[in-house]
């Protein structure tokens, strides 16, 4: 089988949540560039309009839905609209999420009392759960309702290497919530395999995106991550494209319940 057949996603009706920028937009770009039909979903209407406009100007089959994935009712309506527009849903990138916020240590290694365990507010905890776990659960539910009748589908969840390790520089709620999302992927994969629906996760390390208000672009934060990543650099969003295409295509037809790490070696520990 030739590479173009292994990675053939032509015509696949695809949804990408958090698709207006960063990793989500990169996933949408690679799918659309390879002739999938893509619905971008994002709560930022301005950035969504820009992304859809740019991709459609390139002749790609892309549409947009303004939706906050923590709004379960609106999320279901957006999935229904995508299914109506394209006749079905074949691939869903459950990518939308929120950053972890500051950890109990700053990038300079100084204690941050506001983020100390005993000072974490219920609001911060509940926001992390809603944005990074409940929304994943609801997105998978919405996808499954449309995929089961066709006995096929791919669901690809963006988790994080936070699901696999502890971290002093990232807010404490983020870590267990991402681990929960990773385990949810396994549970969903177990149940849905019998319906021909494959569920996997991508666990990114430090990427240069706008998450957490663009904190990764701040010199101190960027320098901290560059020091602890063995490859000594942060990833660009485009570097997710090969893995995204692989998990959406026939090339990964016997893979489900797996979390694939893409982190420049960050989970290996320091090389210094």
C-alpha cells in the first residue's frame, strides 16, 4: 500500500474543537489540506472567522461553529449542525481545553503562595475540571451519537504530558484533570471498539501556543521549558500535523486506547 492510501482522509467529515488557533488549527489544516471536510469549533468568534476565512480562501472545505465546549447544550447543537452539513461525522479532534495557570513554583523557582495547595479555590478547581475533563466527556458523547449508526469513527483527544508526570510550574488542578482525560480515553476505547470507533489521545509537551493567555511566549516561561526539554526547544503547532493525520487515517487502523506522547523528550527527564 502506498503512503497516499495509508494516510487517505479524503472526504472524511471532521470536527476540531478549539480549532481557531494552536494545535487545533494545525490539526484542522492538515486534515483539510488532505481533502477532509472540516468543521472548526471555538469560543473565540473573531479568531474562528479568521481561521475559516484563510482556509476557505485556499480552496479548502472548512466551516465554523462558535461554541464554548463547557456549554453542553450548545456543544450538542454544534455537533448536530456539523453532521447536517456533511451528512455524518467521521473524525473528531477533542482538542479544546484551558491552561493550568501558575504552579506553586515560579519559572525562577520561587514559591508562589497563591497557587499553594491549601489556597486553591473551588472556582479554580471546578474551572479546570469543566474545561479539561467534563468538556472532553461531553465531546466524546456528542461524537459517539453520530458515529455509532455508521459503525465507524475516530476520536482523538488532546491530553498533555501532565497526565503522566508531576509539575511544579503548572497549576495543581491541571495535572489530575489531564490524567482523568487520559483514562477516560481508555475507558471509551474499551467500550466503543465493538462499534468500530477508535479512541486515542495525543499528549503534547510544551508547544508555542496561546494557551493560558500566551504564557509560553514569555521569556522566563519559555526559557524554563527549553531548559527541561532534552531537545532544548519548544514545539511549533505544525509539528503536531503528522501525528494528527496518522491517528485519523487508515495507517492507525489497529490502534485504540493509546496515548501518544509528542514532547521533545520532556517526560524523559533532564539531559544535563
